[in-house]
């Protein structure tokens, strides 16, 4: 008797014993490429490489003793609870701590406004799943966070770049684009943006909020770096401006201020959107690790996170300054770069006739690495751009890495001042 194949069709009995290929992958799984940043990181893991590629916090600055004590406290208080399932929304004490920190930064927040996530990347994925249908338009800065482009690509969105200048989103251009494209949401990293390090001024943030309210737009404000400021004054979140109250999903993370291995992030959103994100999270992982949440809550209750962040800021500020002080000696003459007030990245542009990807290939052979800027763009990329992270290495290591990069430029016949 004929046997059914994997698609329900019948095949001759003689062929039924041979293997039939399974159905193909979903189109979204093959249309979105892997992260070039992650691939570069794999190349730079060998000993001796000085890497400006990944946005990795400095491991020697982790408060290992404080976090160890926090885990001990979580088990001592209730090991059974720490090892048990938890609610999707998150441990109440951690939600309360997140709400208190947000309120202290100028955005009145209650614990019920907060959803704890497995890193802020999951928060972005949940919001995308709750809002974006295939074919919907999503607006982004250009360039923007690479994993956000992957997230929107997997959702089947049509990603459109908002015109930006050296300060970020141009509000008038945003309004024109919203009218023309009728997007579902705007994704933005307004403070120490990845990859450019730029910060959107307060006046522009207020205008973005007004545009969203006037024209009907969701705002997704990603803030993983906001507490890492080395100079200048803090700028309020877009979520704190009039017009943004009922339409902003604010994403935060403990990765840059506590430790990325905790995989703890949070989402603050209006009630209906937050509820949709909760349902999406139930389908993803049920809830974020209970023991990690309770340890973080104990840490926030017992340790002085602000004092720890101040120490991290001091170290990272010195590292940023070391990179900026010697970058001109390492890049080809005519290169330009910015001076971020905080965060983890410097954004540079090589002169006409240069290509950052080609420079990277030569740099890796000299045991130094960075990330070419092209993958961060939607639409036509700028092949001359590159991103350099300054947080992972000490000032002395940064200077050595830049000496290696200068040797690459010298070997290529492009030496600053020659």
C-alpha cells in the first residue's frame, strides 16, 4: 500500500523506506543573516588579540564578591523559592527596585509598570512580536543596533531609515516619513547610541514625542547605556516627555551596570502593550530565571549600585580618553571620529578610497580588531565607517592595540602625517 510522505502525498511502497527531505525552513529563518559582530568576536577570542570589536563590559570591574553574596542571600532567604518557577511578570522585589531606579531618574514608575526579561534583547523581541506584522514598516536610526535589524527582519518588517545627523534623528524628517510610510513603530537608542555613541538632545526628544502623539506611532526607546555617562548632563528619556506616556516601550538592562551573564533586562510599557508582551514571553520562556532575579534584588537591596556604577564610569571614561588620544595616530590621515559623552563606542570614518572591512582583514593578522560599520546600516551602507569599543581593555592595552592598528595602516601605505 502506498505510504504518505512528509507533506501528506502518497509514494509507492518501494520508495516508502527511503528518506524524504523534511519541509523547508521558514523564509524568515533564511532571509536574515547572522551577526557579523558575533563572527568577528569568534575570530578575536584567541590569546593576545586586542579587540575593539565587541561591546563587552570589563570583567575585572564586575562586583564579583557583592554578586556572590547576593546569590548566597537569595538561597539563604528561600532556596526553594529561588529554584522554583516564578511569575512571568518577574519577582515583585526586583520589579519594585527597577521602578524605584526609574523614578529616581525622572520617570515616575510603579512595579506594576515593569516586566522583567531575559536581557533587554528579549524585551525588544517581545515588543516586536506584540506589534509588528509581516510587511509593517519599522523606522530606525541609520546606522542602528545590528541585533535590532535582525529582530525586525525575522518579524518580516520593512525597515526604513530615518534621516539623522551628528546629533541623531532629525525631527522634521521623521514627521515627513511617518506621514508618507505610516509605520508601526520607531526604534531608537537616544543615549550613547550603538554604534555611533551619539546622544539625541532634549529638544529633539520632546519633538519626537510630540510627533508620535500627533501622527500615531509607537516608540521603542532602548537604553542599555544611559547610566554610563562620563561628561555632560543627563538627558531625560523620551518616555518622560509629554505625548510619549501612552505609546513608549522603554527597555533597560543590568548587563552594562551589573553583569551581562545575569541576562536580566526590563521593559516599562503602557498596560495593554505590557500585557501583550507578557503573553509573548509566556510563549517564549515562561519567565526569567528566578534565582538570578532574586540575587539581583538582594544585590540592589544590600549593595550600593550607584557607587559601583560610579567606579565603572571612572574607569571607562579613562579608557575612552585613551582611545581618543591615540586614535589619530592609528587611522589613515583624513579619518574623522566623534567624542561620545558616554556609553561604549566611538564611531569613525576612513577617508575616500578606504574600506573598513579590508582594513579589518589586515588588522586581525596584526592581532587587533574592530567592527566595520557597514552591517549597522539599513539600505546602502557606508563602507568607510567603523565602530571601536573602548570598555574591555585598560588604557595601556588600548594604546598597544592602536599601535598595532597604526602598523596596519603603515603597511598599507597610509600613515597619518606622511
